[in-house]
């Protein structure tokens, strides 16, 4: 369980770092929540995972981090890269 919690913490730290480095308008350009909202969700998730571990609140926090990493991050990266041709 400890190893899973460390992996979840690492993913949350990566997600917070990634979201903080992105342009503010990139989030709204891909029809997602704004950058401050995503940063708030991710920081809150990081704190919950750190303090509570993998209980029910921790699982909700992990789901929030996974949504960012799987859905939001690729679209934000694509919009900032521009066309691929």
C-alpha cells in the first residue's frame, strides 16, 4: 500500500508541476476548466493523498489526478504544440 501511495504522490506532483507550467489560455482553448481551478483540484488532491493515503478520499483524489493526466494534459499539450505538419 505504501508503494501505491508513493506512486500516487509522484503522479500528483507531476500533474501539479505540469499544470503550473502551462499557459492560462490553453485550458479554455480546449474547453476544459480554467488553470486556477485545475491547479486547486490538483493541489487539493496532492494534500489529500499525502495526509489520508489510499482511503475513500484518497481514491477520489487519485481519480482527479488521473482525469487531468489522461484527458486534460494531452489536449493542453496538443494545443500548445500547434499543427503537426
